[in-house]
C-alpha cells in the first residue's frame, strides 16, 4: 500500500515534464491517460519507512517533485520517541529511493510531535525544498 502511495507521487509529478530514457519515463510513456501502474524501484524498504513502531507517513499527505533535480523529496515522522523523523528521496536518474542524512533541525532533545501533513513544499522555479516542522515557528 505504501509503495503504491509513493508511486502515485512520482507519476503525478512526472506527467508534467517527461524525462528521457529512465525507468520512470519509460513507464509513463507506456501508459494510457487515466491509468495506474506500479514502478519497480530500488532501495525502497520497510526499514526506510519505519521509525520504532511507527511509519514516516503518519499524519502525512504528500511529497514534492523537484523538476530541476528530478527527485521526489519527503520529510515525515511518526508519533514515537526521538528520533522520529526521516528525509527520503527518489531519484529518477537512478530509479532509487535513498534515506538522506538527518538535517539536524528536525526536533530538539526534549522531543516533538512530527507531522508531515501540508508540511513539505517546493519552489519549482528554483528547486528550493521547504519543510515546516509541526509545532515550531520556523520553516527550514
């Protein structure tokens, strides 16, 4: 189920700007409008999506597509103990999901409730990725 949700983010993002000669572009060009298909990718694991007993998609609704780097970007977290967030990306060029290093500003040592619902955004003209940490007064 989670794999299909992430595939949805990728397909919706790529339809606007097709790349050439990638697994994603090959898949999308082979599809008829209004249809769905699964994209086989590398690196997508259950461990990438889990934090202790929770999932990074708890209280989340979407990732963002960076048309400049041709990546899906997502920061999400679970209602668990620290650490409770992860930053994952999908690269069209490599057809691979990767867990990125912690950015260091997610939560303090006293903990936080990390939601990703409406918290990920991008400036498509520049590729600047923004994330608003739930309960904070800053966008990083």
